[in-house]
């Protein structure tokens, strides 16, 4: 299934995360719109965002990597 990748909750809002941000497990990183339904993309692991691999408002495929995260210890 394909969907549209969004880095922020609305066009005028700041992105959920930027390269260099520290994130915790379960933190919202982006939204994916598929069939008019918005789904949260959340961090599977705690860590530092090394790269954002998809462009805002671009079509992405299931299984396509969206973020590169350097895993860190849970107790941040």
C-alpha cells in the first residue's frame, strides 16, 4: 500500500522532528495518509535522528525506510 508522508501536522506547523533531535520510543515522527486516513509514524527505538529519508508530501511504499535513527539507551 502507498501513502503520503507528512513531516508536520499541517502545512504551517513545524515538523515533528528534525535531523539531530533525540527521540523516545513511541514518539510521533510523522504522519502517513492512506485512503484519507492519517496514521502516526512513531519511533520504534529511542535515539538520535540521523536522516529523514523521505521528502515531505511524497508518496512512500510499505517497507520503505523513512528515518535513520542511531539507537540510544532507554533511560534518557
